[in-house]
């Protein structure tokens, strides 16, 4: 057995605790990864605040990169020493949804996910008193080590620094993937991105890579809008003082934009998307609110053949997309450095979440030696 430190949440609305945890023996298809960098994401914060409900105690963290230290006897596609980005969407490959090329809807993934345990239902981690530990989103990467299924550990070029690489595993994949894999953005299209955190700024870059002619970035923070401009936005809208819907129409001869990508996670942002898109245009929702809350719309804003799609992971195919994104970073077409606001130690993780809640950071990254 191996013991290491991890950030464990024992109850909602309380700080996470850095405690020793024990790892059981690896199963045949398990992979043990020494975590080198892990990003703080809003999804982790939602679990802390109780709006996203999981069994407790739980190791948080689902956006990470590291080095493979050990593999199970039947593990495939990865070897000791590989630098890997971790994926939080394992899937069975043969259910109704996997057969229809929708691994994000895999029946086993959706069925086991709320339990916060691997597909076999057996926890790999425990506390020092013997209590079983859950792992958030099949990962639990806020620890010195993380055990995952072999399909979740995706090798990437070793030239990519770990703090940049970890972002690919969630925020960057979600935002860039929404634009490139799902947005159907044609050359010269007008695109609006609502919310300029890590996901939204990645969507701005995805729209640029897709050849959008006009990219309108919407946020409440002038600094984030300025960064969006550097990453490819041609128009910035401060929603606290400007009408984003009016700007969308002004920039498109009154039609509305071709594609709106929402990455803010607020009721007002969802309403903006439906009003700002043109007839026949496409809306992609990436953000989310408490699953039990309602969002209301003006019915007329939903008419005229508009297409609205809720997306969780940018239609990710990690073994295809993670290496592509890593190479895009290396060739300079994808900017990751400027998405990192702070690099912190594991002991500073609660301060990192407080800064995230206040909107002060794009991404804080926990660095491990």
C-alpha cells in the first residue's frame, strides 16, 4: 500500500483538508499517476458549496497532468514514464450511447458517476481510519497521486509543461472543443462568447482557430475582456454597462451572431444567448447552475429555427484531441500560459478556491514537486 497527501472534502460549505490517504493495490487496468499539476475548476467549487452533490468524504480535482508511475497488468495505451493529461470521461465503448458516438452519455459513466467510484464500484482510496474515499469525476486529482483507468491517462509530448498541460484536461478541451467540434463555425462567421474564464477564453481561441470573422467576448471583468482581445476577440462587451444583445446585432447588420457559446453559468447569460443569436443560428451552453433551479426565457427568443445544445466536454475524444491541443500549444496557435493566474501549493488550495469564488482568477494551478 502507498500513502500520500490529498485534499479531501468532508462536508459541504467547509474547507478541504490536506490529509494522508492510502492507496490500495492496483487493479489490472489501473494506472497510477504522480500528479505534477492540477487546476482549480468551478465544478470543484460547486461540490464544496453543495450545489453539485456527491457522496462524502471525497478527493476533489479533475483537471490534471502528471507522470505515469505504475500500470496494471492489463493496462493498454500507456506506459511507465509517459507524461499524461487525465480525462474525466471514461466510457464502456459498447452501450447504446457509446455505439452512437456519444461517450459523454455512456450509460456506465452516467450510472456510476454520482457514486464517485470507479466503474467496478470499488474505491481505490481510504482515510487513515479505514473509511472509504470517493474520487470526484473518476479522478480525484488534488493529491500527490491519482489512480485512473488506462483509458483516462492520455500521453502527450513531454515538451509541454505540466501546469499548461493540466488545463487541456477540462477547461481548454471544453471551450476549444465547443468551437471546433460542435460550433460548425464557418470562415468569417460572427461568434459571441459569454463568460471569459478559462472555458470561455478557450472558446474564444477555438473560434479564432475555426476562422471566425468577428468574435465578441462578453464578461463583467475588464481585465478578462482585455485578455480575450489578446487571444482573438475582436469586440469586448462589459455586460455591467453595455447591452450584449445590441452589440451582437450592431456587428451583424441586425441579424444576430451565427454562434453563441455560453461559458458564464448564470441565468442572465443563458437568456442573452437566446436573444443574441440570429434566426437559424446555434447556441452552445457550457456553463451550469444548480441542477434544481429554473431558468426562464422570452418565448420569442427561442423561435425562428434556433438550435440550442447543452455540452459538457466539447465533444471530446481525448486520445485524438489532447495530443492535438498539446501540439497546438507547442506550435504557438493555442495560448495556455496566460490562462494561469496563480501557481499554488496544495496547502494553499482553500485560498485558491476563495479567489476563484471572488472571480479574481482564471485558473489557479496546484503545483506538486
